[in-house]
């Protein structure tokens, strides 16, 4: 068990350390400068300043699918990537709210949280696979138990991982709404993005599937049982939470999921 846990940890630590480069390459993103995108650059810099963190690197993804994501193992290594589709779909306030959400992921080090969850899930999956070959002894009951554990353990680990991912999405929503002091713009942005993806979803490739959890809205069409294993909470629930938020006259502070 220790050996399999170490193997899972090594794989996920490596992924965590190089997460920004891996995700950006899979998304087909390219970096843009202030000279190339002055308005977008100014918007991201303003939101980052409000969050009291360095200006993240800015990347653009050439696709009609409206979406955005952030990565980077620390605020100093932050990256924000937006698609050309999201810039056409959202107005300035909505796009600023989405950027606030993504800045929240970087500020709260969600890449680290996701890596820890992935390490635990990976270790459980490897241990369950090991039981198929080395567990259960020669008895029929032991063999059946090993097979049952091999099937159910990875599913349980994945559900836990998805639940953590959903929690971090709620937290980033709250962070972005408080940061921009505009929860309604984030709520309308989420509704527009969900509808936009139904019309122009991303191609369901292995590369895009690998980074789907990073996007602010799930980038593929989906429904039915797929929602149970979705890394994103239902948009309707996210919007309801945002529209219940109120603000007191006080300076910005860090928020986290309750």
C-alpha cells in the first residue's frame, strides 16, 4: 500500500509542478502580451490587483466555445486563459466576474488541493488493482471480495475527488463575486456560458477531457448519469447561491467555501 501511495504521489506531484504548461499545451493556448490585448490585459491586471496578487500570465485559446480557466501552482506562477468565444459572448462586467472566479482558483491554491485529491484517488485505484492480483487468497469469498473492492473503490475515490472539485468551484464563485462586488454579473455569465456550450461545445478529445475540470463551466454537452460524475456543480445551484449573496460596506477579505 505504501509503494502504491508513493507512486501515485510522485505522478501527481510531477503533474502539479508542471500543471500550467501541461494544461496550456493540451488546450492549445498561446500567450498574449499587453501590446497585443491591451483591454483584456488591463482587466486581468485590475482584478489581480484587487486580489493582492501579481499579474498572472495571460493566454488566449482560439475556439468558438465560450470558456476560461486558470492554473499555476502559486499566485506567483498564476495563469489565466480565456477563449475567443467567451470574449464575444460576455459583456465587460460578466467577463471581469469570470476572471475574478479564475483569480480565486490561483489565489486559494486550488491546483494544490486538486493534486492532493488526485493523489489519494490514484492511490486507492492502484491499491484496488493490486487486490485483484494479490488479495483474497484462494477462497471463492475472498476472490469475490477483492473483485468487489476493485470495482467500487475507484468509483468511491472518483466521487470524493469530484465532490472536492465542486466545492472549490463554489468557493471560487464566492471569491470572484466578492472580489468584483458583482455576483449578478457572474450569475448571468454562467448562464450564458452554459447555453453557449450547448451551441458550440468543445471537441471531446482525450486532451480536452484531461483538463475539463479546469474550465469555469464543463466544456462538453452532457446529461443523465454524467452529471453524477461531473467535476462542476449544477449551474442552476451556482446561480442561486450567487443571487443570494449580499454585501456589507467593508473592504475585501478572503472568503472560502462553507
